[in-house]
């Protein structure tokens, strides 16, 4: 017994045994409710199949807001409303197309390329862009070849690093080519950019996602290609001169009105202290946004549903938020924090799900060491549901502004990451690639963490 | 420092810091090798697509043995051989078919049922079996209705229990209806059995698997149906009398010759002490056996490949074994232990992969408390690759006989279990439902554990 106390003390596990038991019983009830009567999967079906891709400013996003508002009410929120914010309105503007030919020999094979314009990118104009391709495997190689760039299409063939076990690290590593590649190439006179998709998938789907232009340089059009096309093209470029044609139609319309969708359960003891849980409602246009971030949307609503089903009355006010415009502007998350500040709200915790509907493995956490330690003390309660660790990290894009404004502690669900970039921002991010139980277990662990923060604070 | 030593002491982590560093470096090399140059996925493609389902006694199983033997040699085993054993030879004997009709009203809808005969079950004869259906949701309900059973087809509609987070617990819970259901029903005069598939999948695929007849009762034919058909049929049975016809052709041919495929790396210091790693090569016939247990087969060969690629020379002899006949007889695992005993071999550890090619979460372990504690001390070394725990449990069917014969400590890879029973013994257990990285991470952790046992013993 003394040895056990010692371990409990050393590891900072400070909850009493009776508290643990009561909590473990309640969390088991949450789990049973969600795994048996869960609506997350059905809700995801409706969002993906009846609405589909929902980029900021699109008619689908407007429809999704109304769907979310109605669902918040039906699911039992004390109140639900739309929080208006202006959002950027980029449109793809038509089909992206591309082909290539050899400049130094005849080639009889298939010569189309499957491309997707990067989000926020300019279009090529109706004639498209046609130029010889310069392949580079890194920015260092671009710098070394900068005298050859002028008039060319630069092809960034930087590969996802397979040795990162957590694929988000590979994404963080390779993401700079999608984000900054076009302007880096424009600096040296490139007329277009092709980016190898940020993925390790076995298929050829191109993966879009936001690019950012540096205002110091010309805005040149940019597309992503899938991995098979990237390997094919890089193979050809070993021994040949290759010319690519591509035509894209992306452009910005004036900013338009978008909304965060907010539902609320009012706190019984501390109604002025707010806990936020959310995901983002917008998605890229070529797919259904099932994992990114339909999963986070239905996780959020499922936590509300489970609390209502069990008759749980939170001590603090809990806000269930479907954020606008995560993908290409973060205006929803920004607005949420701005309004919270202007109303002098007190935000004690925020939790996001924006890493897919896969089996949970942990939570990342952003807060003080003491807050982290307290959250980690709950790990044994989450362990039966797949969460093995709560580790230092961010809390998700949409709740970042809240964290920066109020130093609110934040957390994000960390599902297994192995398949996420097979689907991320690609056509195959569809309902069929989400597993019902994996999705539901995310909601189980989020509900449990919200319950614990509501009960014990941070 | 004192506090750290205390924790290390209390938790039984006894490896020196320098040892940890050397080990973590080598395990990182194993991981990088497998995630970068891995052949497990390509090997699985060959096994599933070029050979396919491979039930004991089938021509495909013979082909798979030759494939495995050649691959062991090509991958660099010091020696490789086939270990002969007699195996049961059950054949499905043709297409299974089924339909139903209402006895108390006309019904215009689709009236076929998608069925698969249970493995080892007797066929119906050429006229099939036709009888009214009696639905029971449990054995208790069967007992309560025993007077109504005679001349009927009993439909066991026991559902997978969704509240078990680890789906293998649901399988353990529901498995008795497939295994013992036919004889329990025959005891009261049933003429056939339908079993709700052991699955929580969203599709309608029936899941086969072995049944076992009690010799005290008549052997009656038995089939599995998918979940949608089970729900449909049970819905009809609420208000109607339903007659089912089914026709199956299963039967046993005389036992035939099968083989374990064995490759070996000879130990440099203790060549007479053997560590075994394996999976089973046979599979049920309706699918490709990709997760069950193609994954375990290619995990096993990938560990050999990675050791050779890194020039690792084990201190103990390591046997890489593709076991025969796990699915309907366990003759391969039994033979392996019998021959080991007859040759007075010394087996210090055995590890199996037979739970699918999903992201690893842990290992189950069967051994003494001291052996378990030692294995658990290595968890921090496996943690970066997804293994969070080594927990008490079995070691997998095929190495069970070794454990029972020699008290050899055994272990089994525990991948994430959420999707396993979507595919298990069903037509969709195919290559396309295996993710490359998830598969590879299984091999990484198995290679690491074998390395640690080889270095430190148990």
C-alpha cells in the first residue's frame, strides 16, 4: 500500500480512489451510450452525402450551416445560433486540366496529368500555361538551379518522409513546398508550379490545400499532382526535356458572409465560465470532407448528444462550435476569440477534433506545466477507450486564437495518423473511408475529457 | 536524479541508460529500414493476388507453401525447409445458396439470402434443407424454446456487443454460437442452423469460420449470414412465419499432407536456443486472407528481411515460421511443438502476429510475472513506434502448443482492433483493405521485440 501511494505521489496522480471509481463508471456510461446509440456516423453520412464539399463562400457551406444549426437544436442544445464573420471566397472556377509532351522525342503513351489547383491560387487564364519543366527536390536545389528557373514550370518533388511514425510530422516537414513553393519559384521567374502531393498514398489522387503568395513576387498558378504522376514525371525528367501544359481557373470573389455554428449547454454552477469543444465545418471542394473535418463536426455534436442522453448537467457552460473557414483563412476561429474578448468572456478550456475520424491514441495539450500534469493524471481513466497519453502540443487551428487571446488551455484529439494523409484534401476523403467505431471512439474520449475538465477544472 | 532513480526502481525499468540509447538507435534503424524499403506490402500483394484464399488441403495452400519457401530463401534465411504435417481437408464443395419465403403471406420483395457455410460443416445434400425458422437471441432463449426446435432451422441472432472497446472481447463473447450452436440446436432436433455473423460491419458479407460438432448429436448443416440480412430476417420474424431454404456442399476429404514453412537464422552465441516468430499461412477460402493472416506471414518475413538488411546477426537462433492449418485444426502449430519436443529443442521465446495488419497498439504476453515485468521494461523503447503496453494475455494460437509443451514465454502483436471483424473470414478480407504503413509498423515492433529478447533474454 505504501508502495502504491509512493507511485501515486511520484506520478502526480492526485485523484482519490472513490473519485476515480465514480468517474470511471460515468465514462463507461458515455462509452456505452456512444458505441451503442451513437449518431456520429449517421450525421457524418448526412453531412458528406447530402451536402458534400463545403468551401467557405460556397452554397454547400451555407447549407451546412443550416444543417448544423438545426442539428444543434434537435440534439438538445439549450440555445443555438450563428455567429457571423466575413470569409474569403476562393472558387476553383472550373475543371483543372493538364498534359505533357516530350520536347526531345516522340512519345506515344498517355500524356494527361491529373492535377488539382492549390487552394487560393490564381488561375492560368483561358490559354493555360505551357512551359518546360524544371524539377527540384528541395528549396536548396531550387536555389542551386535559380538561373535555370526563368520561364519554366517548377516541379517540387519533395517526398513525404516515411520515417516519421506520426504522419503529421511528415506533413509539417513537407508542407512548406505547397505553402511557399509558388512564391519561391516566382522570385526567379517561374511561370507555374507543380507540387508533389503531401501524401504517402498508393493511389494517384492529387491533394489540394492552401498556398500563400508572398506579395513581393508575381502570383503564379500552382497545381498538385498525385504520387504516381509525380514518380512518372520525375522518371521522365531524368533523361528528357518535358513540357507541361496546365489550365486552372481559380480566383477570389469578394469576401462574403460566413458563420460559426454554436450550440450551448448552460452551466449549473459557473454559467459564466466557458468550455469550448469544436471542429471545423468548412472543407476543400473536391471531396466530401469526411475526415477533414466532418469527423470533428460530428464528434462535437455527439458529445452534446451523449451528455443529453445521460442527463448530464455541466457545472460550466459548454459551447459546441462548428467553426467557419479553417481551410483558407481561419476567420471563424479568429472571430470566435474576438467576440469572446469583446464580451469579456471567461474561457477555461477548449478542445478540438481536426485530425480525422480514426481510433484515438491520445490528446495533444497546450497549457501550463501544472495544467498538463493535471490533465495527464486522468490518462488512466481514458486508457480503456484507447487514449494512452496526453502530450505537449497544440490544440488545433480553430482554438489557437482563443489560446493566444486568453491563455486558455487547449487540447486536440490525436487519432491514429497512418491513413490521414491518404485522404487529406483529396477526392477520396469520403464517408466510405471512415470506420464507424473508430469515429465513435473519438467522441467517447472527447466527452470523457470535457466531463473531467468540467468536474475538476484545470 | 534521485527521484528519477526511484521511479525507475519502482516501475522495474532496469536497463541502463547507455543500453537504452544503443537499443533506441538500433530500433530506429529497424523502423527506418522497414518504413522506407519495406517489402511486406508487396509480398502481401503477391500472396493475396497471385495465390488468394488458401485453406488447408487446397491447391492454393500448396502454392503458398512453395511461395513461402522460396521467399524465405530469397530473403536471406540461412536455411529454409518444409515441415510436414497431416492436415484436415474440408472443402466447401460448390456455391452456397439460400432463399426464404413467408408461410403466412405473400411477399414480393427480394427473397435471396447471402450465406456462407460454416467451416467444417456438413453439406445439406443436393436437395438442400427447407424448414421454418426459429429465431433465438441466446442459448438461454434456445433452452426456453427447446420444445419448438424439432424440425426447424435455428437462427442464432446474438449480436456482437458494441460496448467492448477491444473487438476481440466481443468475438470471444459471441464466438460460442458459431462454434457450438449447431450441436446445441441438433440436440433438440433442429435440421439446420443460421448464425448471425461475428462482426459489426456496415455491409452484408457473411463471415465464415470453424464450427465444432459434438459427437453426441446429429451433424446438421450450418451457415452464416451478414448483418443486414440478419436484421432483415429478424425483423420479418417478429410478425411472420418464415421458411428458409439453403443448400451447402461442405464435406471432409481424407486428411492430406500440409507443411509449416520454416526459415532460420542461426545464432552466433546460443545456436541451440530458439526464438520463434510466425503467422499462419492458411486462410479461409472465400477471401484472400489479407489480414487473417497474410499480415502475420509478411510481418514474419519482413523481420527477417530487416535483420538481413541491417546485417544483424542474432545471438540466438531465430526461426521464422509460416504455420499450416490454424483455421480448422491447428495441426501446424501442434506439429511444430511435437517435433521440438522430440528433438529436445530449447525454445526461449515465441511471437505471433495473427490479429491483422493494423497499426500496433501493444503486445499481449504469456509468461511468468518476472518475464512479463522484463518485457514491460522495454515499453519505452517501443513507444515511438506505437506500442504503448505489453499486457497479460495469450501469444496466438499457433504458438500455444509450444507454450504448453515447454512453458516457453509467448507474445502476440496487438494491432488496433476496430476494423478487424469488418473483414475477418469474409469476402472483403482483401489486399485493398490493408494500409501499407499500418502493416509495416507491425513488422517494426515485432522486429524490435525479437531484437530485445535476443539481446537480453527473458
